[in-house]
C-alpha cells in the first residue's frame, strides 16, 4: 500500500469538505485513514496508484538502527503528483507520505 497525504484547498478545510473528499477518495480506490483540520491521509494499492497518477512509486525498504539514528521506516516516494480531476475543486496537493527516521 502507498500512503498518501492530501492537502485541502482553503474553502474546503471544514468538516463538510473533509467528508466530501473522504467520499470521493473511496470512489477512486483510495482508503481514507485519518484527517485533521487541513489534511487527510489515505492508502492506495500500488497498481491503482500508478493507474491513477500515471507515475511509478519507488519502494524504500526499512533501515535498521545505525550509528547516527534508530533507523527508518519503509515506504515509498514518487515524482510530483497531479491532483485527479474529481478532486481538483477540493484538493490543493497530494503527496506520497515520506518514510520517517526513528529518533
């Protein structure tokens, strides 16, 4: 699964906007996982991601602890993503959630 971060446009940073985007994400093969005041998080299967965004995702393996940190989670990275048309009115940007360093 590819983890996504979705930034809403200013006028839709409301509970109504979040619900509209949640509904649209579901119809596009994305599974909403959480939300805040201005963003939503979602997951999408790798093959669905590539069909929807027309770019590949590069998988990064997790890294065990080393001398300078406690390791890195696994995940994915991709080129810039274009917001699909059904979301254009509501969403400012969509990005692949970056793996994080364990501190």
